[in-house]
């Protein structure tokens, strides 16, 4: 009887150890990969936090493993420079992507695909190339009306709830389908104010 009790106790301890070593770390890790909170940024703040701003067109995108994480490297042609100095082609690094059967998704990060055009606010990456300042808030997609050819701009963050530090609430905001000329004027004003502050 005592031997049977000792065996059952050992089994329970073994199960507990297995649960602790296998499942608990996974549960602790889940929130860090699922939750992404963006603080609301206006154009002035994004402009101030960027080293360069450019209208780019993606020509290629490739995902790969780097130090245990999946990253996507997008090669883009620089069509127009609005701030800073850039070569004709640059690489933009984005966390997440797909390698083989594994997909890593990081909410609120921009995605680039061949043919896609956008205005992006850029920061240099320590690993080489560039990253988008403000992620979804620093990415403005350019689309064209198939009938009129008119260009409009939509901010990636317009599809995400961002945290407004003033009202302390989450709101879905951002630029949506703004005529590109109006966007250019707003952005030029934001860049001018940023330049003035840095003097």
C-alpha cells in the first residue's frame, strides 16, 4: 500500500515537473509575442524621430532566420527623397515573416511586397539597412484610382487601435485616402517644423 502511494506521488511530481518545464514558459512567452501597443504619434513626432523620408517601391522581399528570430528584408527602389540622403536602392528590415512552414507575425509592423509603393519614415538599423520609424505609423501606402489615376495616401496605423496618451484611450485613427498633394503639404510642413526645432 505504501509502495503504491509512493509510486503515485512520484508520478504526480513527474507530471508537475513536465508541465512546469514545457508549458509554463510557453504561457509566459505568449503575451510578449501577441501584444503590441502603439502610442499615438503625429506627423511632427514621426518626422522628428526619422533620419530619412522617402517615396519607395518594393522590388523584392525575403524572410530569414537571424539570431533565433524571423526577419523580413525588403529591397526597395528610392523614387523620391524628402528628407536625408539615400542611395537609389535600400533594404528595409521588418520583424516577422515566413520561413518554410513557420510564420512569425508582429502586430503593427509594416509589410512590403513587390510593386507596393509607400512613403516611409526611416531610421538606420544597427544590423544594417533601415527600419521604419513608428512602424505602422511611419508607413503611408500610395494607391491609384484605376479610372482617374489620382493618387491617395493611407497610413498603415489607420487599421490599428493606437494609444492616445492625452485621453488615455485606444483609438483607431490615422490618415485614410488623403489626396497625395494634401499629404505632401502636410508632410513638408512637419519636416520644416522638425528642422526648425533641431537648429
